[in-house]
C-alpha cells in the first residue's frame, strides 16, 4: 500500500512539473529524476582550462536566422592538425559539421551520404582530405567535403568500424580497428586494405594511437581495457610489390596487460591518450593509469572519491604538458595541473552528460566539451 501511495505522489508531482518543463525533458535514472534543457547539448568551449564554459552550438543560416546543435549529441570532436582553428564535429544521426571559428558557428558537410558518422580524422599532410567512419564503412573526401567516396566496407553489416589512425610521417598509411577485434592497414590512402592483426580475446578495438615520437609504434586499446603496441613499417611504397610483406608486417607485439591487471583498473575502457613526450594515460570506468615508458610500467593515479555509480566518460591531456589532465563524468569536470597529485572539480554547464573532451594542441587553455543525453 505504501508503494502504491508513493507512486501516486510521484505521478502527481510530475503532473505539476510538466508546465514548468516547457522546452525541457525529464530523464529518470537509478539516481533519480534529472531535468534536461531542450537546448543545452552540442558543444561547449572553455578558454581558461575548464574554469568556465560557453555553449558554441550555433548554426547560422542564409536568411540570418540562427539554428543550433544544442539539441544534439556529440559523438566525436577533431581539430585539424594543419589548422588549430578548424574543427569537425560528428553529431549523432545528423552527419558531419565543421567550423573555422567556433564562435561564429557551424556548417554541415551536406554532401556526406551517411548521417551516422561516429568518427572523423583529417590527413596531416592534406587539409582537405578527411576520413569518416559510419557503421561498417569508411567514407573519404579529398576536396574538403564537396564529395565523398566509400573506400572500405566490411562484408558483415553488423561489424562496426570503431577507430582509425593516420600515419603522421606517411599519410598513405592508415590503420583501422573494428568490433571483431581486427586491425587493418592500408598503404595507399585507403584504396586497398589488409588484415594485419586480430586480438586473441576477440574484444572490439576501441582506440589506435600512433606514437608522436615514432610513427612506427602503434598503441592499441580494446573495449576490455587491454593495451598493446606493435611496430609497423612506415616507409611504405605501394608501387614496389617486393616490399608488400614488409609493409604489412606486425613486429615487436607487446602485451601490457599483466601489469595493467595488477592495478585493478577494471575492464570498462573509457579512453587512451598520449602526450607528445610519449606519456600514456588509460582510463577505465572509475580509474586512470599512467605510463611514462611507452607502456612497460604503469602507475594508478589517485582520484577524488565519487559516487559508486559515477563513471569517467572521456579523458584528455595537454599534449605539451601531461601534468595537465582532464576527465569528465555525467555532471562534473575534473582537472589536475600536477600530474594527478590533486584535483579540482567544476560542475558542467548543462543538465546533460559530458561525453567528449579535447584540448586544443596549439592553445591548451582552450578545451572543447561534447555533450550527450546519455
């Protein structure tokens, strides 16, 4: 009887709230009811290392009216490695967006034939060459989005392409991971592909990172929080058939998981990032580990105590100063300027959840925060 009365009281309270929530939605989770503003999604910008944020989701139109990405969920944020002012935004179900000045708003790349973009990467040697992942296919443009062509499609429609990395030394070399645990390589800018490695656990590959110190060294993370690395030939020449096997060889495969498992990080991968000096950071649901020697040894960072249901959604670092570490949960940004010795927290400027974090490589005071309803 008490439960019945409690449900009636809750229902009555919700009826009272309905008129007050015009333009909002009410999300009920295990933590209780959460009011979500109708337009506090999209992307936010901080110019002071996360001390404060402003929403930067405007979409100017020809007639002078301004629309917004404030209703949307962000799946990926990428800064052009050739131009730190140019950004790309993968928006859930709404395709790919770009800006050359985030304060002036976003425009959509209308000629992308697939709206389900999950990831975008820019060729470091060619500003107008982009690769996007959409479910089981890779779409590429070489003319800044005027048109796209499919350069790869997995023959299983249920297989999801999860990550892509471009060799900064020789951008003909591409690496792609998928939900089957496969790692594929192309040595001709995506025109042809070859399977070079399959994870023994068959766990989905969640991240591929090319070392900023040596483009031959590739780091791999799986959905289970596993981390590996290998050496791959970077001086590839697709015209020389005699070098084919060397071009696709996987050398010096290293498995770091015995050390990582000893830290009890858990099996829920949340992020793998690398600083310019080679320092690696691995985030799981509730923990962060750091390696200063290319993954050979790892140490667990001391984080502030949080609610047991709180989880890390995204991780980022200052590329030139890995002592500056950021991670975001559903409602809080955590910041450290001393390598994780101490932390500062800031409430997110939205009723939604933080989903993506990125530090601008030229000006590390600038931080981009992507938002999602989930």
